[in-house]
C-alpha cells in the first residue's frame, strides 16, 4: 500500500541567501509491523477494501477485531434444545504424511498466558500476543500465511455443546462457502473445524478454522483458532496450515 501523505513543502529562499532551499523529507513507507497488522486484519475480516488507517495502534485494532469476530455473528441459539450430541462425534485429528512433514522439525509456538501451543515451521515468527489474542506469521508479506488465535471468556452457564452443534449445522449446510466441516478434538477438547472454499477474488482471504470451548482455571472460554492466507496462496500453505492446527495442545 502506498503512503499518500503529502511531503512537507520546502521553505522559500531567504532574500540575499545563496544555494538551494532544503529538500523535502523523503516519503516514509509503512513499517513492516503495520503491513502485517493490515494483512492479518484483512484475513480476520474476510478481505475486501480496508478503509481503516492503521498506524501505531494496528496490532491493537487487530486484537479488538479478532475478539469481535470470535464473539459476534454467531449462529442463533434460540429454539435449540438437546445435549448437542454431535460433540460426542469429535475424534482426534489424523494428519496425512504431507501435513506431518510440513511441520516436522519445527519450533514450538507457545502462548504462555493461555498455556496453548502449536508446532510451526522454523521460519515462522511471533508478531503479537497478549492474554486474549495471538498472531504468528510465515515469511512473506501479502503472500504469507497467518496463525491468529482468540480467547473469549464466556458465562459459566453458556450452552457450549448446543452452540457447537449450531455452528456445525449452519456451516455444513452452506456447501458453497465451506468445503469441509468436521468434528475434531484438539488437545482433548471437542470442537468444529471448517475450511472455506476458494474466494471469488484470488486476493480474498481463505481460512481453515476451529472453534471449541474449554474450562480453563475456573473460566469457560471460547477458543477460536484461525489459519489463513490469500486464496491464491492457500494451496501452497495448505499442508502447513493443517499440520499446525492438528498440533494444537491445550492447557487445563
């Protein structure tokens, strides 16, 4: 993205002075951190034109948006009854040889505040993290892949099993948007995993995501794990994204 700020205009030469007036300062490009925040925010929001100016608070805005995505626009729970029997169908992941190889010999991406960890390739780097949001990225800029994780505290009586069943039913019905919807256990916690179909625009975001609920140190939490890249780059990252997701370890 370009910086459209106008450079400062040179002052007029003083009468009787000699030499040229000072040159205007060079345009400053966006910092790497701001570019990464923009890319990750686009992945969270689903792509499109981003009409937000991100400066020093880019990572903060990303954190806030990730929390909003995790806790808003949930499938309606009104009228749902039962025990959410689908949760009992969740099984541990069975990664393919390619998915295992994609993260073999990798490093541990540890989220100390939440005691959650993943295995990611050696060249991936942590870019931000606090008690509610974590961001790791692969090498690259717009073509990179991201691991974006969010924790949302929930009320103790929140019907988590019914909520997950609602997620599953809603996503499984939308064959045009979701190519894969499965019950998966990560770190012993049942949840719904879904993979989006390729976006209409090759520059749009494509996501592999898992949603689950855990009881952690006396608090019920919604855990939202998103692995994403641009649609045009997703196939190249796909085995790695699955490998990272399937390596999830959740503290108790």
